[in-house]
C-alpha cells in the first residue's frame, strides 16, 4: 500500500485512487505546498486549508524545513467541501466515505504541520478529472523531497512488516481513524 502511495501521487491520482479504494473506497488527491517552491505551479482546483489546532498532534519531535512554514495551515477562507454541490450529489455512503477522507487528510495535515510542512489537500469530488493534480514533491526543492516523503510515509514495511507508528503522518492518520489492522 505504501508503495502505491509513494509512486502514484499525482498521476491522475492513480496511486492514491488505488490506496483509497483499499482504505476508504474512493479516490483522492493531496499536495504538500511549501512557502517558497522552486517554480510556480498551476493548480486546477482550490486547495482546502485545514485548521491544525482542530486535531490532536502526534507524538514525536517535529522536524523543521527551510522552505516550509509550520504555521501554513490556517483557518480556511474556503468554503466547506461538504457543502459543495458535488458532495451533495453523492450517495449517503459516498458522503460518509468523503467525510472520513477529509478527516484523515485533516489529521495528516496537522501532523505534517508539526513536522514543518504545509500539507494541503483538495477533495477528490472537487477535482477536474481532465487535469492532473500537482505532485506535491515537485513543489519542494530537491534537497527537501526525501525528508518530506519520510515525514508523510515513514519507513515501515508492507504486509506483516507494516507498523503504523513507523508509517509517517499518513500511517498516524490511518491509525487514528481506526483503518489499520490495529483496531
């Protein structure tokens, strides 16, 4: 599962779609936007900014990033993603999965903020399927990509070797939501 996430973010959401079908039953896209990317990126959809103080912080010593702002996740001026027409058009089961996906992304964003990265996401139901999402690692300087990837995905193994506490912020969020094998 981790390899699909690590290899597939951005290619039309292919990796996350596979992961999300396994974990949540829906596709997803997420980005990590530092304060000063190497080059400007164009985004097809609005990024939802999430208040970090709304969720518990994971244990551990936060890492810092030279170009990322730990306080970049702030109260949003953006509309509630679950108030959109696209969300309202979903079935009740799809809406439940969407709410769970947003909560998991929110936990991930708070954890990444604690580690010094400005992780943002856009709801999969708001994305234009004809436009590829920006790959979050492309927004970082090359010197920061490995550390950011480690903060997000950790360095755990797969299958029986998987341990949520070694799986970075994503593993932490999945565990907190009760979607790993430890619940």
